[in-house]
C-alpha cells in the first residue's frame, strides 16, 4: 500500500510537470524550425534574385558596350569604306596610269580610315582591319605581328564573307599584348554584293573592367565572379574566360589552360606564366577543369553550384543577345548563407538549452516528489496505520506526526485519550482481579 501510493504520487507530479512544459517546448521547437526554414528560403530567394539581376544585367551591359564601342563605329566605318571600295573596284578594272593612281588614292583613304578608327578605339580594340574581298590586299592598324595569321584565313572572316552577317571569333590570346581578345567580322555590303569585311579585335580586358564595376555594385565585391563563355554554331565550347574574380590576378584567366597550347610556343610561355604567378596547385587545376566542364554544360537560366579556388559558387547563365557569348555570373554561396548558418546555430543552441532545461526540470520534480513522500506522506501513512491499530485495540504505541503543528495537536489529544483509555482499562482489570 505504502510503496504503491509513493509511485502513484511521484508519477502524478512528474506527469503534471511534463504536461505543463513539454507542449510549450514542442511548440517552441516547431516555431524555431519554421523560422529557420523561412529564413533559409528567404536567403535562397535573395541569392537567386541577385544572380538573376547580375547575369541578365551584366549580359545587357556587355551588349551595350559592344554596340557603343564596336558596332556604332563599325557602321560608321562601313559607310566611309564602302565608297572607297566601290571606287577601287571600278578603277582596278581599268587600265592606264590614271586608273592606277585612283586605286592608290582610294587605298590610302581606306588605310587612313583604318588608322583613324584604330586610334579612336584605342584601349577597347588592339587592331582594326578592312579586308577587300578582291584584289588581294587588306589594311590593318597597328601593323600585324608575326604571331597573327592573315585575316583572310580566319574562320570568322570567311563566315562574314559567306553569310553577310556579323560574326565573332572564339576568345584567343593576343601574343603581342598577352591579353585575351575576340575578333568581330562585319561585312561591307553594296546591296547583295559584299565588298569587304571590317575586322575589330576587342580586348576582353575592357569587359573585365565592366565586370569589376558590376562586382563592386553588389553586396560584396569579394563574393562575385564573372565568366565569359563562347559557344559557336558547332556547339563546341571554347575555354570560358574568368573576367572578374575576388583576386584580380585571376582576371582574364581561361578556365582550361590547355586551351593556350593552340597558340604555339609564345602561348606555352603564357601558360607557364599563369601557373607560376597564380601558384596554381594540382587541386586548383583540377577545380579549374571541373568548373570548366560544369560551365560548359550549363544552359540559359539554369542555377548550378560549383567550387572554384576555395569558393563555393552558385552560378546563373544568361545569353548575350546577338552574340555567341554567354555570361556566367557567380556568387560566393558561403558569404550569402553565413547569416543563415549563424542564426541556425543560434536556434540549435536555444533548442538544446531548452531540452536540457526540461531534463533538469524533470530531475528537480523527481527529487521534490521524493522529499514530499519521505517527509510528509510517509509520516501521514504511518499515522494512519497506528490509528487503525488503535481502532483494533492495539494501544501499545503513541501516535507521532512531526511535520505539521495543527496535526501534532490532534495527535497529542488522541495520545492523551488513548493513555486515559489505557489507564481506565488497567484500573478495571485490577478491580476485576480484586473481586
């Protein structure tokens, strides 16, 4: 009876504490996880929104740069060069000294046009050329070096000549400047007749400067990367160029360094220079290779995670309208998600603290229950047992209850009544023996 009652009372006390604290705890944990998930979702949406803005905005910036730096001047060149080319065609079909002098005059005019635009566009382009489709001559300024082949052998020139449309070369290494460049071929038309092709060699260094400015405008310039990817009609992706990175040493770096082998001894020297200056480890090279494959496979609008130079990047791809280029914008995911991780750690810490608090509360409840039973209920149960014995005529033991003064007064009164009764019984027994 006594042990069973102890267990029942202990269980009731513990259940009471659990029923009052656990629902509050469960609700708190649910709310904490809900806030954690909400915070993660909001941050992920912010990252994706920023990537969308970066990739599309930067794509538009390059297109605007292309139109202002290259296409507007190139159209102006076309108008001025068209007349000279037409005259050269006419006079080259004539004989005589006068005709030859006219050809020479208009050739000098073409050369002047090339030099003029090369100087106007200096810094944005490394060379300007006008190639005449017939007659076997072309004009280039500054003069081409031994490292650069005849423009008429270039695929982008042939495509512009054959299709009559604006064409682009893959990114290539200008071995005179050590800069990555692309060439643009623009056909000079007279109706359906193509008189020649204007060639501009655009420096990717200019695009890198745009990308650096775009990176600075973002939340943290050290969290942003930009890549330029060239995808021609044959779908063979040429080495993506890292336009801007947190460490400017990487700017202009092709992700696939083996790509430089195509340019002979000078390019191999450039590759060694890249590897030496950047101190690329085998892990770096492996990451470059993996990133190259991921970026190469990425499609418009797709968001992908890659790792590059100890940065966990989230990338977004956007096409540059009217060009075979794609721009890949990247954000350092760790920097953006750091606040979420810190808050999540704080939430986990609070949750663990609460669990420990509930456990301590249960231990305290069990301890209090034990004290309650041993100091209060045990004497009360013992008192009940003795009173029952008294009721059955056992008057040998006095009642005792030390914990409560009021109960103690009652117990003393009962003890006095018991003693009086006991004395009376003894007197009666004694009288009975005397009789």
